[in-house]
């Protein structure tokens, strides 16, 4: 039976302010607060709020039938929490319907997977923790920024514990093959790959309201007929797009939300189902290996990384940023960590693009790609100076040894955690009891050794002592004999006894 895997991405750029050469060393705040607030508020009003309400209605009207997947970058979550908290509430409501799965991605929506494996792992871990704390869900499927994928990135993603990953069904890699199957990673065969169908996805996100296109206007009946008429053996249809396609790329006046709400019923009439990314990975076996030694993405006709790293300016900025990655990762300064996340965001490099396809693209505050490069490099110079104040940039053998030790220890801990989890699952499958962590021995049931009462306690009136003291002593005794060993009992100080 054919199934549709519908996925939406939420990411909002963090806009940098005008930063002059003379600001270096004196101004450590890099952001255009007005533009950031204006952009997220406008996007929320025009796209996120109405489209999320439509998805919630679709989930409730087609309970158990309609399903979708969603991912948010850490940068967008932070902006939404501050300027549009109602969007976070709607996402929570959508997740609570049981029809929506949350995916993982790099926290900054940046290019760390191409620049630093350690930074990439750290970003993904950071995002997963944020999603779990905010929505109570632990992502099982991964999508990289702009669907950037290589065989080596797939290996890293598998080692981080994900069972599936999204990628672009790029023609230069697929060739004559179809994206309507589940594939496996060449460097990690157990990692399943869901390949985006660029044609069907962009029929909605880009061509839906295009009067120059022969399919205009697009109706739900027509769209579902296209899927139903595909060969029966091609059963997986991955429709991946940005959520702002509903309301920004395609304005609400085009009736894009009415089109979306009609899809579940039209799909049901043709025997087509909806599945989350995890469900596709569970239901379908990989039919072939998908190998891409070079990076592919879902951007531009070339489907490569040229929009971000296509010219010397972009590559210089990229190399300068990730040259300090190891030092930033061992810092505990929250402000530097936050700036690190925002400065990695892919749009910072996209603004420097000189590709013809970027000529009319949105550039924020910049007049040209050269203007974007100059502004970014000024900020990076100041940021590197701040990092150097903690760890000098010289070829320091002691620092290099420390970084190597930290990386090795982290790798060993991750390996042990995976081995422990694997053993627990094996024991559970064999019907045995999963061993729990050893508990501390209980102290013998006797009256705890409480130190004499301090002088303050002696000032209490006889009535209060007679009423309160026995009860408090009983509570202290019960608590200590139940949880704390004898050694800890002996360490109770007079002040602590008085408080208890």
C-alpha cells in the first residue's frame, strides 16, 4: 500500500547587525533585535500559526489516519519562545494529537557536519535535549541542515543512535532509480534513508500558485491521482518542505491550506495512507544502498553545497569559524556558546553567495555578498578574540593534548553507553530482567546519631518543644534510616539538625 511521508521544517534566520571594524574589541553583541523580532512575528502570523492550526484540524478530523513529521532548529525555538510563544503551544498541541513526530537536526541549522565532527555531534545533542525538555519527545530520525548528506555524515548520524535520516533524491546520485523506496547508507547499512521526491514536494511548495506552470491551478484530486498512477511497487512518497511554504511561498490567498486539508480524504479514496518518518523506517526494508561521497542538499538546481561554500569568501569565513571549534566546545561561557550557535547558522554564508540564482535572493541588511562577507568577518574577528582570552590560538601542545584527551574520553563514554544499551535490549528480548543500577546499602534500623541541639533551639518555649520536637525527630530518624548509610549519619551537623 502506498504511503505519504509528509515532513515540515521550521527555521528562522538570526539576523546580524551592522558591525564595523572599529567595533572589534569593544562591542560583543552582534544581533539586529528589531529585524529578528519583526521577521519571526511576521512569519508566525502569515504562516506558522494558520498552517499549524490547519494541521491540528487535519489530525483531529482524520484521527489515526493523517500523520506528519516536523523539525525545529534551536535558533528558531529560541526566537519563538521570546517573540511568538503561541507557535510553541500550537506545536505542543499538534504533538499531543499523536499524529506528529518531531525530528532532530543541528541546533544552529549550520554547516557543522562539513566543518567539525565534534561540533556536529554537540549541536545534535543540544537540539535533542532542547526538544525533550520542551515537548517531552526524544527524536529517533535525523535531518541535516538543508538536507546536507554524505556517506560519512550518515555514518556519524548512525553512531549517534538514529535509525533513519532524511536526504535529497538528487538525480546526480539516484540516476535512473526512484526516490519512492527506502534506501540504506553506504557507510552504515543499518541506517535507513528517506529520499525526498523533489518534483512532488516542489509542486506544493513552489509551483502550487504558479500561473506559468501547466498544472495550475493544482487540486487535491489531481495531486493524489499523480501518486496513485505511479507503479504499484513504488510505495513511499516523501514530501519534504519548509513550513513557511504554507503562507509565505504560497500565500494564504492561494487557498493552499484548503488544498492541504483536502489531501487526507482524497488519499483515503485512493487507498493511500500517511506515515511518520519512524513508521516508514519500521514498515519498509531498505531495497538498495544510496551512496553519495560528495555532499548533496535540497537547494538550487545543482543540489550541492555551492549556495554556502561556492566562492572563496564563503570558504574563508567557514574555515576561520571552524578553526576554533575545538576550543569553543570545552568552554563553559554561556554567552560564547550562544554566539557560537548563531554564528554557525547557514544563512550567514548564504548571504555571501555570488551564484546567479542568488542574485535576487533575500540578503537581509546587506547590499551585496561582499558587504555580507565584510560584516561577518568583523564579527568573527571579535568572537575569536574572546575565545583567545580563554584559550590562546598559538600552537600549544598542552592544549592540543587536552583537546585530544577530552575527545577520546567522550568517544569511550559514548561507546560504553551504546554497548550497555545494546546488552539491555538483548537481555529484554531473551525474557530476562534488565539489571538495575546497584543501590546503596540501607543503614541498620537504629536511632541516628544526631548532634546536640544548638543554642537557638534551647531558646524555644517548653510548649513548642514538647509538641514539635518528637515529631521532627521521628521524621529525621525515618528519613536517615531509609536512605542514608551510617557514615552520612555521622556527618549531620548541629545546624542541619536544627533545620530538620
